[in-house]
């Protein structure tokens, strides 16, 4: 082999090796999987910094905190919490927080609470705020339920003015009838789609006797976020078929898919959310 040919071979080899090194250093594309931090509530309460580090290592793309209080997220300033999440390869997508229906005496103070809350979420970089439930009185009469709908419209208007969208998260009670109306349908019909979206909990709607696919057809585009949930770790029970929900996400309006684990078979919350992530990450219908 001549010196010229040898030199060219070495150069070609070095170029190939460099390309491989560059490719190996490039981050893998993350699937669209987020985590509701209530899933790791115990460790978020005792050591939120280390918990966020561990969640980031698993591969989740974004988080949904459930620890906002008095202007702080898990006792951290909004900018501080945002930085922590982003330093670990994630971002704050949405947040569970809220206030029960105010009466005329405390309407103004409740709206002031919302102003402070919304500003904190803007600083944290959240795109969505979700009220996770209603007070028990919401299920007493349509009159009270209608007041909740008006209240949510008012909060949604405030959120929209600051570039955030406001939504509601269901459990099972919303699929009961009240004065001849299914509560969830009544809420969908009496909230303004421009102000209020719905975060559909795929497990609780099934447990409540509702049919998610029928709701997608009846109210297309209203369900911007899913809670991907099972009786314990996602995929562990064998009773939840998530594929149809993902395949109909465009009809639903769903843009983000958030794991929530409320019960655990592992005895370890971090291990439970790791198993849930791995189940979805392996599924070909999850992109």
C-alpha cells in the first residue's frame, strides 16, 4: 500500500470514527411521556431536589407538579423550581392546583388568589393549570354545579389573559347522573371551550362507567391532556388498553400524555414510575 493510499485510509477511518462519536453523543429523542409528581409525593415532600433528579434519569420529558402553595412549588420559588426541572432535562408542562367554589363574600379574595397563582405559573413556564376536583357540594344539585361551571369560565378567562390554559381533571363521580344529567356532560356543555379544557383521566373514566372514545366523538378537541393511569403501575393490571386512546388522540384534542401512579406494587414510588415509563416507552403506539 502506497503512503498516499495509507494516508487516505487513515483519514477515512478517522472521519467515520468521528461520525460515530458525534452520533453517540447526540441525545435520543424522547417520547411524549410526562409524569404527575403526585406519583412520587412522599419523596417530593421530603427531598424534592433528589426526586426531580431521579425522575429526569428515568426519561420523562415533562412534569406536572401537585405542590403549588402560597406562591411556591414544593417550598421553592417558581423560577428556582423551573431551573431545577430544566437542569434535569425536563420542563414544567402543567400543574394541579385550585380553590373550591367561592361565595359572594370571598369571591374577590379567591380571584386575588388566582391572580397570584397564575403569575407564579407563568414564571414557572407552565402551559396549563388544572383543577383536580370539585367540592362535594358540586354533586348536590345542578344549580351548584352550574355555579362551578361559571366559576371555571371566570378562572379560565384569567388564565387565558396570561397565556395559560385552564382545565378540569375528572375522577369517577363526574359520570353519575344529577337531576337527569350526566355530570361530566353537563360540565362540558356549560363551560366555554375557549376558556376551559378537560384533562381526561383514562382510568377514572373507565372506573366511573364512562366511555372515553364516545366522549371524543361527542366533544372533539376538548381533552387536551390525558392522565395515563392504571390501578397501580401503568400496564400492570392488564385491564387498561391504552392503544385506542392514543390512536384517537387527535380526535380528543390530546397533545400531552401524563403518567399518574396512585398505588404501588413495588413498594417504591421511583421504581413504580420507572416501570410505568418503560411500559409506555416500549409501546409502538406511543410516539
